[in-house]
C-alpha cells in the first residue's frame, strides 16, 4: 500500500469515527428534546419551583404572622367601609340637611 493509500484509509477511518460521534450526539439530542421528555422536565422543574416558593411563603408567613393579621384586618376594614360607603354618606348628608334646616340648632 502506498503512502497516499494509507493516508486515504486513515482519513476515511477518522471521518467514519467523527460521523459516528455526530450521529450519536444527534440521537441523544433528539431523544432529550422530544416532546415527551421535554414536557416531563418542564413539569418537574415547575413542580420543584412551586414547592420551593410555597415553602418560602409559608416560612415568611410564620415569621411575620402579626404583621399579616394587622394587614388583613386593615384590608377587611377598608373593604367594609368601601361597601358601606353609600349608606354612611346618606346618613351624613341627612344630618347635614337636618342641621341646616333646624333653627333651634343655631346659637
């Protein structure tokens, strides 16, 4: 075998080995990025992050319980005043008109 034939055979062997590596990598990528496994990984990561956030929120809530109770009470009171604003305003207006019309109330 001549030197040129040896180099040609060596080049072909290297090319075949490189092609086998590329084909193996492609097969691995196709299997990893297929819809089934990809969706499984996304769901798993989402589940893990959700559990982590839930644990953090629970921990924060335990550490700041009185603050949460105060804020919740204030929000409930504000909501109650908001929903009762029309009846309250009616009473205030009624008293204003009564005070304006009542001559005995003047000094």
